[in-house]
C-alpha cells in the first residue's frame, strides 16, 4: 500500500455531508423541460442566472474585451505571458471600482489592496492560512455556508467554532452569542483568531444592520481578533434597506484596521462562478503582502482578468447592470415568496441573496434533525426538488431549508411552484385556504397560470425572460 | 499587535532568495530597444515567446474559441456558470490528447485522470498536500527550480531533501546519489514520502535517458515511495534524443502505479503562463479523487478551459505547433550556444528547455558561492543581463548560471550577445579565438554566422532597433 497523506485519506473535504446527497439525486435525473420533465429541479445551487442576456449584449458590443477577436488579439501575447501575482493593474482598478459602486459609492477601495485568489473558495483558504495556525479557530455564526468547513479547515488545520443564532430573533448575531461562543472556545483551550461573518448572509438572505455591525466591530477590537467579512452577495441586495458593508462601518467607529479583511468574488454578484474570480481585500499591510505571494497558487487567468477589466471599467454598463440585476432579483424573489405564502409556506423575511430560508418546521413529524432529513428525502424523491436542509448549514433548529430561486428560467420556476403546490395539497395542509378559487379548478397548472398571470403583471413580466413553452405564454396567447 | 499566522510571518514564501534580486534590478531598469537601450535584459525568465504569431493566426481563424465573439457567445452563459471541479470534458480530452501528442503518440492519457490546478505552482502544492504530512519529505535532485521551496513546503509543512548531482557526470541522477540522500533523510529522522524529478530538467535543459528513468522507477518501487514527474517542459525538446516520459517507462518495467504522478502545465510548452493551466495526472485513484476535490482551490477559469479545449482539439494546429515550436527553439538555442562558444563560453550540452546551463566556473575569482554572487552582480550591473545564479537552484558547485533564451525577440538576443561578447573581450579572456579579436567590428562577424541558419521568418523587417547591425548588414 502506497501511503498518502492524512489530509487525503480523511474526510475534511466535507463531501460526506448531507448537503451533497441532493446533488447526487439531481445529477442522476436532472430536470429538462422536454427531455426529462419529471427530473429533479435544482434549487440547491446559489447561482445568479437572471442577467445573462444583458451581459451578452454588452459583450457583442465590446469585442475588445476578448483577446481572441480582431479588436483584442493585439493583447493576446502580453496577456498570455502575464503571470505577475500583483495582477493586471486595470483588473485591480476595475474590481476596486465595482466594489465601491456596489456599496453605493459610500466607500472607495484601493486597487493596491486587491489580491486575487482561486474563487471565493481559494480566498477563504488563503485568509485562513494568513491569519491562523493549525489548531487555532475562527468563530462562525450559524447557519453558515457548508463549504466553509472545507475551505477554512481542510488543508489549513484551522478549526471553526459556531456562534449559535436563533430563529427566535430572526437569527441575528447578538453580543451574547458571540461572548458565549468565545468563552466556550476558551474553555476547550481553543485559541480564537478571528470571526467570520457572511454579509449578506448565506443561507439567510438577510444582511446586518449598522448597529449589529458596530457591535461586531467592538467585539473583535475588544478581543483583538480578526474580522473576516465575506461580502460576495453584496450586489444581490434587491430591496431596502441598503446594504451596509464593513468597509463603511470602520469609517464610523474606532477600529484597529489591521483586524479587518474582506472576501469578495464575482461568482454571485455577476453570475460568473466558472471564471474563478476571487478577491481578498485586507486593511492589514502584512496580510496583503503575504496573501499576494500566496495568490500564486490560485491566480485569476489573465484572459479572464482582461475580460473583467474591460467589462467593469465600463461605468455605464456597471450602473445599468447593478440596477437591472437588483430589479430582476426583486421580481423573482417577490413572485416566489408570494406564491409560496399563498400555499401556506413561509420563509425568513429577506432582501438579499439568491435564495430564501424556507420555514417548514410545521411539516416536521417531530422537532428533530432526523425528521428534517426525512422531510428532505421526501422533497427530493417525491416533490423532485433539490433543496438544502438547514442541518447542512449547521442550523441549530430543525425544519429550515435553503431554496434557491435565481438559477432557473421562469418556466422551471413555474414547474417547481406547481410541484410544491401539489405536494401541499396532497398532504392536506390546512394552511392552504379551502375557499381559495385555486383549489376548485381542475387543472392546477392552468389555475396557477391564470391567477398568477394577473398578479405577475403587477410586478414581473419582462418578455425577454419568458420561455416559449411557459404556461404563462400560453395563457397570454 | 495583532497576531497573524506563523506561515504569514515566516519567509517560507522564498522571496528573500537571491533568485529574486536580479528581478528587482530588472524591474527598476528594464531593457527597451528605444526607451531604455541600456536597461537590464531579462534572461532569468523561462518563458516561451517564440510561437505567438503562429498561435494568433489560429486564434483569428477560430472565433468560436472565444466566448465573446459572435460565433462563441452562445456558450457564454453555460461556461460562465460552469464550476464543476471535474472540469469541462472537452478540456480534459483535449489536454489528454495534447499530452499524448507531445510524447509522439507513444502513450495515451486518460481524460478522467486529468485534474486541474492553479498553474504548475498550484499543482505541486496540491500533490504535496495529497501525498505527504507536515514534517515528511520529498527527495529532489539538484540543481532544481527555486520555486519548489515555496510550492512544496510553504503552506504544507513538507520538507525537501536534496539529491546532490554533480557536474563531473553532467549532473546525472545516479543510484548512489539517490541512496545517499535517502539515508541522510533517515538519519535526520525525516520520513521520505516521494521523489520529485523534473524531466526535461529545469535548469539543466537536459532529459533523462531511459536507463536512468528505469533506475529511478526501480528505486521508488523498492523504497515504496511516490514518484512525481514534473514534465512541464515536455514539448520543448527540440533535438534528438527524443523525450522519454515516465508514462512510457511504466509500460516497460514493473511498477506499482499507485506511486506514479505527473505534473503538467501549458505555461512552458505553449507559452501561456498567464492562463494558469496546471494539471495533475495521477495513476493512483485515491490521489486523483482527493486532488480533484482540492482543485476547487485553483480551478482553471472556464473561459480559458473553453479556449484551450477548442485549440488543443484541433489536430492540425497541434501537430504543426509542436513541430514549429521545436524548430524555433532549436534555431534559437543553436545560435545562442554557438555565439557563446565563439567567445569562449561553454554550457551544459542540452536539447530541451527554454534556457541553457551556462558554465562560468573559470570566471570565478575562487571556487566559492561568494565568488559566484560577486560574478552575478557584475553580470547584472555591468553586463546588464538578469541571469540566475546556480546557487539559487541549490547547485552543489559554484559557477553555473541559468540563462534563458526563448523569452525575447531576435534583436534583443543580438544586444544580449553583444554585451556578453563585449564583456568577455574586455576581460581579455584568452579563450576568445584570435580571429574574432582582429576584426574591427565584432558585430559584423556575428551577423555572418546568423545567415548560416537563420531563416527568413525570424528576421523582422520592422526591427525595433533601427541601428541594428543586422538590418544594416542586409540593406
């Protein structure tokens, strides 16, 4: 037997978690409107698919953004050769500008602090390597993105200590919960090096108010620990109140800036997860310098740097994109949550992200995580939707599910909603109003489309996002 | 004071090595034919710049290779969303095919074993994480690429133990050297987990012969340790004998394939270091599976996967490119080494790579590494060339320098050779043949030899140096 490493033989990669089982179900039988109409609809993937037509239009108008077109090929050689870990200056400037715009230009970002990484995945690992030694720990409020278990811990040896947040107060991060987690770690002889917050939150879709952020900053300064703010959903805030970034709050309260670090990416805000554009932005010079050297392990392809630099230096495009993206997310979110509420399903009130935090506690046989897993298997196997169970996000309380809404077209959304509807009807949920006209119509699809089309008109319909097979189109013709 | 990690405060990043000092000299005063004709010429960067015209022509003829052209934009969305760590199937197939062609079709590579990484830099680190625990070690024959110190050790905690190779037998890797290193590690209580070879070699520019490779495979099987073959210069073998890959040897000798892993990249063979296309190819299923999961930390941009998939699935292009690249490298190498020999400078006989291993031992004041550093500073500050001193490659013997020749155009090469010639002349080297000394213009003598083997397409009619002796000689 050839010995390999402990890291390789262990399961720190995290793929044995339940989070991935739904993926497997989806992968064996993925939904397709014509080929596999009974397949599993993917609602476990936080992707932003709503603005590609907008982006593609811009691309066609700007051939110089590619190094492979006649307009751009003069840059092919210098770009293909460019491996400087400082990154292409225009890329850093464009990203810094974009980050500022996404925060309503309330702060300016310094291009010289922009450090590249292999997506947000690589960014988180890099930050962990820079800030903590093996065996040391970060505090992370629950529920949190399951990937953190791998990104922050697997190859670094760093630990994560949960800061338990409760549905009782909408999962807000309180000073009490922070102190409690900190002391628990101390008792276990674990040295806390930092606090990692995701703001806007995955999976909650909420973001922190200014007071909470100020409290958090006071807390990290008191304990002299780092604050890592994962702000990769910053541009997905589609409704008031306005997003408040750590970068703004540190201008308003006393803070040791050497403690402050932001992780960013274009995967969610722009919908470019494939391009692996991860960013570490640290206010600590030593960390910036170290991270920059480490970025050699996961630089952004210079071809992609060139594309992004061209795209994001176009002010008009960005301003329009940010506005358009918000509008489409708003509409999709509103439609989805409203329709769900019509059939008695609630979710945490949210105004950001690419998902909702669905409340199915009342559907549990009992208040246990086993019951949550049972319900989840029913959702995958019977309702044929891949959603993500709250336990995979380390949620303290069973019954919550993260359901993504921005990674599909309108037609798939309709199918998903009608499946949920059918399921609720079949299970004879008393929450669904008996007198509702929707009950009595023979064809639920038709009824859904008729009543929906009226309501959709109120706030949604853009001809460009209609799928030709959509029942809504039929209702209209 | 806010505490960060030991990794961050230490110097495992390796940038305090002298390898980087020449870079700084270059960066403050880089050569430019018009703007800074007295600037430092970069000969410390192993880049392949000789075939871009060839590549650009293909790019212009294949707009579908770009996601941003009219022909390719219909793939933009699916590509921008594609983050599956298995990588695009077309990408893996194209890379596997390319790797096979570079080895003249003598082996086939399985696309399902192709795992992506953040360049070869990321690939090496990933392999270290997969194979060794902190405190364990890899054997590495010297001289070796300085980046290994960072890539394999910095964040992994893995150690490197040198296998000392000597100029007396052209730096061959001998069984005795391997055994000696292995024993030394044992004595130091270091558990050796693997052997890392770079073949073709950086910095030597040589390839391992079949017998040596077989000996190596035998050695690692005996010791039950892994063999990591860094083959990123595979397509730069420009002259006989033909390159022999580990992938071929394991078909010929008994070997536990779970021990065999190849690191590859398109940075040297294609000249695309900026695109960060690193590949780990392991014959060990558990390693493939683990590496694939780890690749999330450094996937190849899907935009680049698409470009590379299109380019490398074009058989005509690949076949022509490999031939063209070899020819350009051969010519450049031959011209460079011949010109150097004319002024009494020898180098290790080589048939691969983007550099030569220059022998300046006789120019050392004394046989010490301090003298090597002194000579190096003279080369940077007086001759104004950034070359890489052998000590930065952990060479056992002072006086060797790695000098890159494929990262510049012809005119810059001429200027570099002129400077070297002038320097040697000034130092009144007895080795310089008398007839060269007698000619009034050394420049003229060089241009006549170029005609012997320079083909038309290497001469740029639009020379950036109007004063270039070559332009004058021809007009």
